[in-house]
C-alpha cells in the first residue's frame, strides 16, 4: 500500500525482506546502507536481541530518484527469521508493496526456506494479500558455500512454476544485492503506474 504525499511530492513504498533465520536479510540491508551514497539514505535502524539476532526488524529508508516529478522513497524492512517471532513478521508485512525473499543455499536450510515461504503466504493471507499479486523476487543467497544447492533445486521447491525472478547472491560480499532490489522496485513502480 504505497502512500502518496502530494504536498511534498513524495511516494513511499514498503519493501520487505523475508526469509528463514540467518538467510542473510540483515546483511542485505547493511550492505545497501554501506554502499548507497549519504544523501540517498536515512539512518538504518535495527532492533535486535541481546544475541544480536533481529528481534523486531531492520529498517532503512532509501531515496531512489524521481518518477513523474515525485520523489520515490523506499522503506526497506527485514523480518526476524526465527520461527517463534511470527507476530513481528506479520506486523511488519502490514502495508507491504513488494517482497524480496532471501533464500539460503545451504542444503540443510532447504526445508527452512520452504517453511518460511509457506509462513509468508499465511501471514499475507491475514491482510487478504496473495504473493502472486505482489511484486516479488527471490534472492538465492550464500552462493559461496562450497556445498550450495543448485539454483534449479532451490527453484523447484520455492518456485515450481518458474515465473518468479531469481537472483544469485553472496550478500556478505555485496554480490547480487542491488539486482533484486532494483527488480522489485521496478515491479512496484510498474504496478503503481498501472493503477494510475
Ligand atoms: N557464507 C555466507 N554467509 C553469509 C552470506 N550472507 C550473510 N551471511 C552470514 O549469515 C549469517 C546470518 O546473516 P543475517 O543477515 O544476520 O541473517 P538474517 O536473515 O537477518 O537472520 P535473522 O535476523 O535471524 O532472521 C551472518 O553470519 C552473515 O555473515 C553469504 O552470502 N554467504
Ligand atoms: Mg536479521
């Protein structure tokens, strides 16, 4: 649900990075924060637990240029991946405009990826939203792992129809971080243009 501020000529969008625990969601936001020039970003906020795992979310506002004279401000959020923080996850999805699903390439996380995707669909359902109707891309992270699953293998589980854009990434090295963000932002803007 994008919000438009006509007097400030500003459009705000909410992009949520979703995925299982430790898949690399926070790493994505940190890397984006570190690589975007100062005037294009706001403060990154992380609400973490004592063990430094995300409890509520990470948040990063980003200005991505102008569209039809309107400033576009993207609000990037991550959710806590750990299974028991579902109420936080659900809350963060409120008003979501687009999703980057961060999948872990480790063989022993295949099931956790699938469960997280199922959980995403369930939580979207609470807002009467369907993943298929939302701008949505998959980032296949941790491609540097020596035993990383093949792209086809993960895709067959997370996107059996082969219709979702998939991007390979090593978020920890800032590889494949910008592409999924650009892709989902483009889809979000296209969707807004269709509605206008
Ligand atoms: N090998 C490898 N490790 C990565 C990569 N990206 C992130 N990591 C590591 O994975 C661990 C978890 O990363 P986070 O970004 O905190 O994961 P998260 O998805 O935010 O985890 P939660 O907030 O607990 O859901 C950290 O130790 C990262 O350094 C990558 O591309 N390759
Ligand atoms: Mg995190």
